[in-house]
C-alpha cells in the first residue's frame, strides 16, 4: 500500500472515531511529530557530554530518582 492510500485509509478510520479521548491522544501524537520534524539538525553528543550524562544517570539511580518500566507503561495506558 502506498503512502497516499495509507493516508486516505487513516483519515477514513479517524472519521469513524467516537471517543474524544482517542482523538485527543492522536492530536497529541500529531503535534509531537510535527514539532519533532521542525528540529533543524541532529547534532551528536561529544564524548564529554555522553560521559556527563552517564554519570548523572548513575547518580540518579543511586539516589532513587527514577521510574520503573511498569510506572512508565502505566502512564501511557
């Protein structure tokens, strides 16, 4: 199926939706994707930035500043 056909099928399914909650979630996804595509250029981290981020993550973990995967999944269900 080509992109145009997929878009048409998606819009047709979208028009059938009756749940305001589902429509809101799809709107958020669309806005997020549009904002993401506006990002001009990907710039990789330097080794120093990466090391600093790793150190911060390890410190956060040791100080119990994290969420479990089940907590994250529950947020999006």
